[in-house]
């Protein structure tokens, strides 16, 4: 994880690790993909910051935004009767 302008950023794997054992890097990338879709309820909530580098480069996500998306998706699942974890 890195800090920039007062915010903590991490890769999808780092964010997933911070959010808990039931969150995967693929889930974080899925939230980011959904965030780019104007018709999705997560639109604009988890933009990625892509930096050039070896190979494909690296995409960074803000931890606080990812935590907000996690909370939104958990509330939505709980409201529909889906699985939710107690905090």
C-alpha cells in the first residue's frame, strides 16, 4: 500500500487483503469495472489510477473508496436476503 495526497492506495490484491478473507482481487477489479458503467449502482465509486510500468503497468485503487463499495454491496446483499458478514 502507498500513501498519496493523504489517501491510502493499493493494488487489487492489496485492497482485497485489507478488506478481509472473503474479498478477492477479482472482486475488487469487478467493482472497478462496474464503477465505469453509468447504468450500474456502483458507477463512479471506485475509479482506478493506472500507471505505466513493466508489462501492463499497475492499477491503484483508493482504500477508502473500496471500503465504501464493500459496505454498499454488503448492505445491498443483506437487503435482498443474501449473505452478509457482521462487523
